[in-house]
C-alpha cells in the first residue's frame, strides 16, 4: 500500500478506501469484522460508510478500535438514511445532525473525519444544513465536509468553497467535465476521493470493443487490429487482453496515476478480492499502456 497527503493537517491516507455498506453488512457482523482486519493488514487506513446505519457503524467502530484513532480515516455518507428500507433522502439540518450523532454513538469513534453529502440535488440542500454542519465541525464531531456526485450541480458545490473534499467518479474514459471539476477542486485546495473506477461499460471485452468501424463504398474501410489489441479508435478491448493484468486492476492502477487523487473507493466483500486490489498500488502499469489508454480516450471522444 502507498499513501498520499490528505487534508490541511498533512495526515496520510492510503491509496485505497474500503467502502462499506449494506452488501458488506449482509455478510454478517463477524465476516465484516474479518474483512476490515484484512484491510488493516494490507495497509488500508481509510474507510467509508455508505450510510448512517448504526449496526454498520458499530462493527466498524469496534474493529477499528484496535488501532490508534488518529491513524485511520473514517468518512460517512449523509442524506441517504440509516440503512432501513425505503428511508427517504433527507438533507435537512435535523436529519444530518441526527445521522452524525447516531454514527458517533454506535461506533464510539470519537469523531468523523469526513461528513459526505451524498449526491445532493440543487434544491435538496438548504443553507441551514450547511450552517448546522459547520457548527458540528466546530464542536469537533466532524473534521471535514465533503460532497459526492457527478451531476452538473457539483460544479456549483465545488465553487462555493464550503467543502473540503470532493468525491467523484473517475475512470479511464471519464468525461472531460469530470476532469475539469477535479482541477477546479484542487485549485480550491479540496482533497479528491474517487469512485466508479471500473464502470459497467468497461466490464467485459464486448462492452469495451467500441463503436463499429465506419465502412466506405462496397463495405471497404474496415479498421485493422493494431498491436496490443486496440481494434479501432475508441476501443478499450485491450484492457481485457493485457498479460498478467485483469481489466479492473488496470483501471484502478490508471486512476492512481493521477496525482490529484488522494484515494480510490473500492467495494469488496470477499477478503481474497480485497487483497488483490490492495496489491495494485504497488504495481506499475506495463510500458506503453498509459499511452494506449489515452489513444483510446481520444478515439472514443471522436466517435
């Protein structure tokens, strides 16, 4: 595992952040605890709670209680309820304060490192809620404020200067507006955490094959395969054809080549898969692969 600076305090955060939610809790409390121990042994010191479920918070708090608190970073998604079915989204000041209190009481963590507003729409976040969060931060219950999402309104949230951390999707073929948003966040000294590094659109060779090559008169003009498996401009099929690498690991390693990214959120409920992902930051991408990715990105944008 490798580490990068995080926040004004200069604390170090692991390249990977283990994201924990209903799927992890559904495995059972003991298996969830074992998963966190595997992550700790792999050097992961950053954990994200996908909601304010007190049962989830309790297991995370009890397991991380074996480590000195200042050595681990814990973030919590707010506004999405407490894990109960059909819990409505609620970004009111009262709901956000109650979620923070619930997580702290159940976990015994002492404080939340990052309170993350989960994909708030333009009309979902009243000014009173931001005031309440700043009050909670001033009291020491929360260290930093974050905002997560990929809708256009995220540009507005970044520009306000009210948040310390941006949570955003990022992958090999991410849109230019996301890259522009990340640059804007860094210009405001926001830390950047990313997720969705291996989207469904890149999950299989068929989905990564790109658009069919355009044909000329009488069907001529079919693109010929190029070295490395790049069938046509815009194709990411080579992600599934690189020796000694699987597509997910390539996408994760590529995300980590961006120095603006502090940590990448990963979902893993099986210890073996988590160990594989945790080994990725120590690996260097094969020579020429980053250039091939950029070629495919440009080709994809042109099709």
